[in-house]
């Protein structure tokens, strides 16, 4: 997905697309509509996979905000204050550790409180 993103949503590819189809408002609307659709697709895949991984670890999907909020706030200040860069790196490292490195549950139905779980 990252390679496709770099190929199709980079500044160079958008400039090339604008030259190819012209600079009319309809053409630019079409190109930016494709970019917006791509970002929505990428966000959906990221959120779905992350929430599912948190559920696999028996954690709430809302915990994702604990990872993303500090990174988003720090990203606003990156380039102006060096502690912001450290905060963003720490937040993203924490997210990678929680979502990618720590083991999940072995029994997907252990302790399930969902209706119809046999209780």
C-alpha cells in the first residue's frame, strides 16, 4: 500500500496528472477526488486492522486514540521543537509495540461476554 501511495499520491504524480488531463476545475476536482478516496481507503484499512488487532489482545478499540492523539499533537510541532519529535517517535514506537510485537490471545472466545456466547 505504501508503494502504491508513493506512486500515485506523490506531488510529482499529481503534477503529471494535472498536465495530462488539463487544469480545468473538473479535471482538478477529479484528481483530488481520487486522492481523497485513496486516503479514505487507507484510513479505513489502518483503523480496521488496528482495532481488530487490539480486540485480539482483549483491549478496546478506543485505545487506538491513546496512540494517535500524542502523535498527532506532536506532529503539529515537529520541526519547531525537538521534544515534539521525540514525543511523536515514542508514541509511534508504543503503537508498533502494542499492535505488532506483543502476543495476542490463543483462544479467541475465552472470556467472551457477547450475547449468545453460551452463558
